[in-house]
C-alpha cells in the first residue's frame, strides 16, 4: 500500500510538473506575445486541477510512507519551482 500511494504521487508529480512547464513556456508566451489569452485559461485550469490532485496525493503518500514533515514540505516547495519535478522524482525513487 505504501508503494502504491508513493507511485501514484510520483505519477501526478510528473504530470503536474509538465503542465506547469507548459503553462510557463507555451501558454504564457501565447497570451503575451501572440495575444491569445484563452491558452492560459485552458492550460491554467488543467494545471490547477492537477495541482489540487498533487496536494491530495502528497498528503496520502506522506501519511502512508511516514515521511517527515520537512520531507513533505520539500516535495511541496519543489512543485512550485520550474523543473522541481525532476528533483522530486529522484527523491521519490528511494521510497518506491
């Protein structure tokens, strides 16, 4: 069960990370350089939903794997940084 919740967290971490990069490097330039604000609305909504799922699965994995509070905070902060997914992905492998 621990492995399952950590694995699910790892998957959503990757998907949410890519959606963040898509928002920053594709949708935002489309809005501000090409004048297409709908790109940010669509990608932003998808990213927001994925971020909520990410937070829920982070709490679930934290409880199941008995991570320390500081470890969970590191995972959360890494999700706020561009390319933070890759940092988190490497740390999660030690728990799988």
